């Protein structure tokens, strides 16, 4: 599953998948012509929303939003 975010004119997707007994979330940035770039951020949590929220906080700190 994915959640789209717009921060400072850039488009990011938070991608979530089951991981062990919980969830793992990662971030990719959408570039021109539909290319994706892995940002290198990831977080895990007991629930999907916990993992998504944790990686979103990391992304906001990285981007400065």
C-alpha cells in the first residue's frame, strides 16, 4: 500500500508492507518522467499506521517541512 505526500514542491510515496510480526515503511520520491528515487528512509512498527507515521516524521525532518 502507498500514501502520497507533497512537501516543498516534491512528490513522495510512503510504501508499506508486512514485515515479520509488524510493518515496514519506506519512502520513494517521484522524479520527472515517472522515475522513482529511493530516499533511503525506512521505519518499522507494530501497525501499518505506526510505521507510516514514523517514516513520515523522518521525511519531514530530512526535507525541512
